[in-house]
C-alpha cells in the first residue's frame, strides 16, 4: 500500500460542503504532493488555503483541480497561507501574474521566508550549526544537495500579505468562521484553522497522518521542539476531530493524532537523554544512534537538525546541559 503522505498529485476530491482538496505537485521525492484546500464562497469566488510550490506542472495542476469545482484561476479571490515553507506559498508570485487576490499570512511569516530570500546567508548559518554539532567535513557539502534546496524553486521575493493573521483571529472561510491558532514548532509562523461547531481542523503541517513533521533547529528560535509540543497540547485542548492536513489523507481524529505525535517525541527525548548518562556526546553521535536506518546526506542533515532540536529541549528542561567545546557536546545533568 502506498502511504497517503506519498499521494501523487493530480487528484481533486470534495472534502466538505464547500471545500475541495486539490493535490498539487512538489519536486521533493519523499513528499510528492501538497494539499491545497479550495473553498467556494457564496459570491462565487474561491478561497485557497495554501497554493503550492512554483514547479513546472504546479499551476496547470491547480487549474485542473479548480475546473473540477467549475472554477478557474481568475476566481481565486483570497489565499490563506498556513506557514512560510516554500511548498505552501512558492506559487504566489506566479499566481499574481494571472489574477489579483487578497493574501493572508501569519504575522511571523518572515521567519521562514528569509531562508528563501537570502539563501546564501541561510546556508552559511546552517553550515556553521552542522559543523559545531559534529558533522564530519567529508559529508558536509553533500548535505546541501537536494531538490528542496534548488534556488530555481525560490521566487525572487515573498509577496507582502494584505492581511496579517494573529493568534485567535476569526477567519471566515466559505460558510464557516474558523479560529486561527498559532502553532509554532515545525515553522515559527505556523497557523491552523479550527471550526468549533464541527470540531474540524485545517492543520497545515502541524499534524500529518502518517509521518511526523520535521522539527529543525537553525539557532534563531531557541526551543522549536518545546514550542511544537506546546502546539500539540493546544490541538489536544481544542479536541479537534476530522482534520485536513497539508500532506496525505484526511485524519479522522486530530486530537488522537496530536497525542500520538507527542508520545513519539517524548519517547525520543527519553532515549536521547539516556545516551548521555555516562559520557558527553555530540549531536552527530546521538543522531547516529537515534536514526539507525541508512540516510542520504540531506536526510542526515534533517536528522541532525531534529536531534539538536531535541537536545536543546532537554537542555531547556534542565535534564541535559551543553559542554562547550570546538564541537558542542551534551551531557545528562545529575538528578
Ligand atoms: Zn512545512
């Protein structure tokens, strides 16, 4: 069975009274499609939640999906972006060449947008973090070769939002009014949209059905995993039911999925801490034990970044401390 997270682009299905899911392509081998949610408004216009990356077939696939609703790209009147990763917003500049729309983004959208608008500075920052956490020099350069890092997918700039969405804002989408909930962690700018009466949630990447979203560390946000665990706690408190993620199939119980993902991270935190009981280790050494399967260099980069996010969360809780060295080492703290 093909995992739903690996769902191929091109299919469009109705998922609500006035909402359709359009699968648009991404150039990432492990994640070939992104779910755009298209909602028909009572005035005949269309609101999109996310719009996809600007890859060659992207706009064509989006237009074919809109045709299933009897709409065209020119009906798009508003686009709401869940977070600042390029597979969610990269098509905006191209869409603006075809039609005018109101763009709604989180007040924190520049946090991630910076990595696409200043890719060299971003790469230098990531390189220094990978080095100081023990990456062997022989692997370092290979870690920067991946389709998701190809500048050809990076637009020249991020369009400025017309509407800034803040935590708690009421956002009408179709016939419903959703509450915007700030859920940092996977991305600092991340928003989900909750409809209280139906308990339905549009979750972006905050919770995904068959994979856990990447929680990385780039030094700019002190404790992204801690932020993410609090975001999962918020989803649990909402008691989210049917949940529409940005990748893969619909989740029947969003609250349960948020609990399962939290358990996965807590388990990983415990295991990483136990690796540090007897001797200090670098994040690279911890990663090699925690992620045992064979990883390609770019996957090793993601795994190391995620390991640092976990170790920093353990530091913030006081369970582990850093031993400053040329290579940063971590050691379990005495109980
Ligand atoms: Zn993302």
